[in-house]
C-alpha cells in the first residue's frame, strides 16, 4: 500500500510540475572557489536563481547543462556557458542540472537528455527539436565560447 501511495504521489508531483513549470534559470554566475585544472572544487560550478528549473517548451530555444561538482571539465564548460549568459539571457532559456542533487522536476530531463558523462550539453530549438545532445566539452581551449555560441545561435 505504501509503495502504491509513493508512486501516486510521485506521479502527481510530475503532473503538477509539468503543468506549472518554474521560470528558467536566471542570474547565472560561477560558484566560488572553482578549479579549472583539477577536481578539487566541491561546489557545483553554476549558481543563480531558479536553478531547479525544468522548463523545455515555448517559443524560445533552450540550453541544458548537466554536470557535477568535483569535475574540472564541468567547471570549464560552466565557465563558457556563464560567459555567454549575459548576451543570451533574454533570448533563450537556461536549464542547469546538478546531477548530484537533481530536484524532482529535473529527473525527467535527466532520463531523456543526459548522455551518461559530464558535462553534457543539450540544445533544443524554438520548435522543440533537439539540435545538439552530447557529452564532453564544446571546446578544447579554456574560455573558447565559439562552438557553444554557434550552437546557441543555430537554435534561435
């Protein structure tokens, strides 16, 4: 009986979340004390408002970032994303997923889009089509945002 009740409550929560999405993540910035050369950073690399957002719908493109703490590859890709955030914050939606602590709303996104390695970037165009969904960094040089920016622009 308890298992059925738990399943019902979980399903109900997903329905409520799906019908009442939270706003896209905003005010994105890098967390303090990040390392870009080793895995010593214990903080998830991106901080901001509505980080638990799971909105992937509407007339705007969406970029999803999947990562964890203790990963310098994730930190470097987070740095690229946060560098582009001021330019695109009013043009696309940002969804930031901390795989170590995902809220219930984001678990469906993880099941659907996460590629099993970090960081994973998913870009969805304004029509809802996935145009990019890969694990790994989008550039080989720290601070190079050109590939990530091209992906964002292709989705708009």
